[in-house]
């Protein structure tokens, strides 16, 4: 028991810390799944949605930073992080409903949604299904517009079928260009493994095609900030054509988890978007 306690403390020191006053909250979805989120701070609500199989705590640097001026919320989608493992509900519509039911936990009239990768698609699906009346802004982080969802036989998914542990570790390490501690990377890999394999596959094979992304960003009047790595530069250019008033920025030297690779730059960029655009201070 003593050795186990030492190991836990060791991991806590080497992982990005959660803000000291953060709280772990739970609510039950309309289909009976216990969902978890981290909450810290007070004021207007900014909600962070992680990517494929990733936990809410990957947003720890953002929780610490934004909780100083806002109520920062990081969500664990079903079967991710500390949320319950569900037998079903891995469609875009159900996941978007989970976001709606998360927002229902708060009395605020408006929110800003920050979605990373798959979380970006889920934030946009929320707008598609439930409208943008309560959304003051959307930050889309390094998500791809995929015209055809992945197939069960794609090389990427085949790696997870053949050796999921190794594939998860490789996937996590590939998300960064800056040096991260081995315990931190191992922790994220273990978190990724929590999502059942069939569910992880469903999340990537049931995505709406790219036209949905284009239709939503064209039709909504919600301010949009798109932050991406160089591989999605053409997508940023397309967004500026669809929505000339959108804001885009390319993180040339970051990996997929650019909000960790360049935390300070990302936080300041989003903070400026909040104060000058989404929740403009006159």
C-alpha cells in the first residue's frame, strides 16, 4: 500500500497538474450513463471537449489558466476519462446530446465550446442538433474535415486490432513535438485504453462527412476560431472562404496536442478570442 501511494504521488508530480480548486462533478445522461467533468473557477463558462479516447485532464493547463477569469469545464465523454463505460451511444448525435446535457447543468445563458480533434466535430454536431442560441463562440482545435469516415479496415485502426497497447502508446507519443515525461505519456495511453475497442472504432467510422462541417460553419453566425497544425492549413484557408469573419492560426512547431506543446501561446490566443470576439468587452 505504501509503495502504491508513492507511485501515485510520482505520477501526479510528472503530469500537468489540475488547478488546486478544481472539482470533479458527475451527472447522469438521459440514457442512464454517469458522465464526469472537471470544473474550476467562476463566471462565464468555457467548455473543453477532448479528442478521440482522451481524458478531460489533458486540458489541465487550460483549466488552470482560464479558471482565473471564467468557469472552466473539461468534459469526459462517455467511456473516456472518469466517465462510465457505456455499451452504446457512440454516434455523433448521442455524443452531441451528452454535451447538451452537460450544458444543462449550468444556469448560464451562453457558453464557449472548445473542441479538440473529434471534440470539434462533436461541438459542431451540437450546433447542428440544438442550435447556436447559447453558443457565444467555438474554438476548433486541429480537427480534420473528412469527406469519407474511416473504415474498420483502415491501416490506423488495424494497428489497434493487432496490438492495442502498443498502438495506443504510439498514438499518444505522436501527438507532441515537445518533450513530455514518460509517466505522463503512459498515463494518457492507459486512459485511451479505457474506451472499448469497438466503441473507439465506432467513433471514427460513424462521423458525419465533411459537408456537414462546411454546412454548419457556413450557416451559423457563431464566432469561430480555428487553431491547427500545418497539415490542416488548406482547411484553414477553406474556412476563411466559407466564413470570412472567422479567425485562423497555424501552430507551425506543434503536434496534434498543440494546446500542450505551446500552452502559453494557445491560452493567450483563446483568451483574446473570448475578450475581443465571443464575449467582447467594450
